C-alpha cells in the first residue's frame, strides 16, 4: 500500500521543537523546517516559537497563496492524526480566502504615493526652515516637522516589512533600507527581527520583546518574578533599580517616550554589531552610516548648541506620538507567560491587542494602524484596507463571544496609565518591604 498515509499525534509532533529538530504542521501535513530556519525570510524566531505545533492560521497570516507550493520539499510524509479545525479557525480562514479572492492584499490604493509625497514635503520644509531662516521658533518648528516626517516614514517602513509595497522584492528591500536605515537611523533588520516575534507571540511576557522593558516599565506583576526572556535569551531581573523605576512608571511613561528613540538607536547598533546572523548586515550598516552622516551635518547648520540640542529634543519628542500609539495598542491588553500556541491564533491576537477608534480623517495621523486587531489578524493587508474589514472582524468576534477591544485615544491613554499604575503600586510595596527588611 504505497499510497497509505502515515500519521503522528500532536504529542509526537510537540517533541520536535528544538533548534536542531524543528517540525511544524500546516493543514494537518507535517513539515521538517530544521534547515530552512536558517534561510527563512521572516527570520528564525517565528519558526522556533511555533515549532512542534499545528500552525496553519499563523502561516496563512504571514504568507500569500503563491508560496504554498514551496512547502512540498519540507514534507516529512507524515500527517497529523488528531488534526482538528476549530470553528473560529474555519471562519478566520474563510475570511482570509475571501480577502485574497477580492484582491485586497494587492490593493494598496494610493497610500504609498501619498505617504511619500507627504514625507518629502515635511523633509523639504524642515530643511528650508533650518537653512534659509534665522528665527529660533522657525528652527524649532523645523525640528517638529522632521520628527513628524520620521513618524510617516516609519509607516512606510512598516508596510515594506510586511508586504511588497513596491513592484518587486528587490525594490521593496531598497525601500526598506531607504525608509528605515537611511532616513530614520533605525535598522530594518532589527525591526523585522523584533516585530515578527511580536506578531507571533503578541503579549507573551517572556516571548514578546515589545513587553520586555525592564528596568523602566513592567505591564504585569508577573514580570516581578525574574522570568526569562526567550527572545533575548536572558533573565529579566526585577532588582532594586527596577523596583524603584517601575514604582513611578505611570509618571515617567510620557517623558520616557519623548526620548524613546534613543533606545531604538542603541538596539540597532547592538544587533548590527553582534555575533547574531543578520540578513543584509552590510547593507543595513551602510544605511545607518548614511543617517549618521546627514543628520549630524544637518543639525550642525543651526547657529548654536542650545538650538541644536532643542532641535533634536523636539524632533525626538514628536516621534513619541508614535511610540505612545503602539504602547496603547498592547500595554493594557491581556498578557500571559509561555510560548505562543498555533491552535489559538485568533483568540491570542484578539486578547492581546486594542484598537484606537477615530474618525476617518484621522487615519493619516495613526497611519491606519489604529486598527491593530485587524492588522494582527491580517498583517499582509495594506493599511488602507484595515478600516474596510473592521466590521467583518467585529462580527466574527461577536459570533464567537470574543472581545473586540476598541477605545478612543483618550480612553486608551487612561487605561494604559491605570495598568502601569497598578503594577507600579505593587512594585512600590515590594520596594518598601525590601527597604524595611534590609535597611
């Protein structure tokens, strides 16, 4: 019986979850991706996090139908004996199929052209304000325009990281390096490394790097127990310094966001000059060198060091708008400890993400990414489509009694501060206990 299928169980599959032995199931077929992990365009983190699991929904989220045939060469010959599809997964896959048939993943509208035009205008106004005007306030306004240009550029970099916003992959890579490395000083290699992990393990305290901000922030008291970051492969130590800083995190949140860009620069350098394998390392380093050439030179045209310092501070402060936005989408959502699970993809994205509700005319301000629920479910979907599919996602959540968390910008800020304050008060009690115990 040459055509007789061979089967393994979920329990047997789960044993193949180590770096040298990575198996994964997609639609009940089992694939060995041990060697492929080194070449995977999305990096090794997604495969490592989902190894030994049935992960069809995650695969659908991140891959177009055109790549499905590439799975054949990894097929082990085994099928999953206890493969089942939940009702919510059936509905999710149906929606993804309908969007694909409707061409929504390819319909990018005029977002790229509009964003590029807006960014060019902001950059030119900032340059003109610095080079051709002598007034202090004009120089400060130019710093603000540069900061907002960086915000808009980041949306373009985000697009290019999730799908081809250009006509092909080569041009898309050029767009990534230009929009990320050259214009903002933030490596696209670093961004893709952390962002893919965030999407796969959204709001896992030990797997999602976007929640690992000790000693400055802790969104959950579970972090107080010295958990190990599976992303950074180190212990997140809740030491006295962390206790003190977290105790006041609800007060320091906005000031820290104003200089948060400095941390992104640091993380970029730490990755690019680490021993870790970095895709297109030389190209990323070259792009960073471009930024650290033009930006200091541009700032040097200001007349004195006071204006230079304030110009940089204002430009960084404006970018805090974006840092805050993304924190609002996740900081006060549900968290958990442990690896992501491929069989509850939809549920995890819904519980770990919050939408920011606003009028249509404000989409440019949030970059369309205020629809984080929709973006996390369908990360390849262009930003201009997220508002359109929002009612369908809302209906699906209602059908399956799942939360559809959508708050106004003001309410999302209030809820985030409440979350930070709750953890801060617990940290403060631990700090006082330590002081009283040890003096």
